[in-house]
């Protein structure tokens, strides 16, 4: 999913990972990353089907 977010936002994967770690420590997540993260989660949820 990190690779997808990186490709869809044109932000380096290492920057995506850094921002997610910072977010876990309380920092805000940039809007482009937030939007694509939600989209990636939705795409993967559709693939896995019902639990």
C-alpha cells in the first residue's frame, strides 16, 4: 500500500513512511497522503472481500 500511495501522489516512498511514523507520534498527515491512504485502504478492502 505504501508503494501505491507513493506512486499515486508522486511522493517518494521513504517520505510517505516518514510522514506515517510522524503521524503515529501525533503530527498531522498531509492531505494528499491522507486522501490516497483512504483510497488505498478502500481498494484493498474490496479485494479481500467479507471477513
